[in-house]
C-alpha cells in the first residue's frame, strides 16, 4: 500500500510540474503489470502502456480512467504443436 501511495504522489507531482498536462505510465514485463495495476486502482493517469506484463484483474478494470495499450504475449500462442 505504501508503494501505491508513493506512486500517486509521483503522479500528482508530475501533473503539478506539467501544469495539469498529460501524465502517463509505462512498464515492461513486471513493470507493465504494475503499470496496469496502478491504472486499475483509479490513478489519475492520462494513458497506460503495458509491455509484456499481465493485464490487471478483470474486477478492477472498471476503475481505469484513461486509455490502456496492452502489448501482451500469451506463452505458447505462437508455438506450433
């Protein structure tokens, strides 16, 4: 929970520096999953990009405020049997 509060404080500080402008989050692998989780907790972000991290839990996605681009790889999806 403390990390989430730190993330929200970072987003608020970035918005203040941008005078209310756009602030997005982006992450790769585990960072992508964490970016998605942050967005799904209702963080005030303009956009989220998830590179190869898992999607946030479906029961939380209704809290997402901005667009999300998820570049996800499903293990085995491209492996011929």
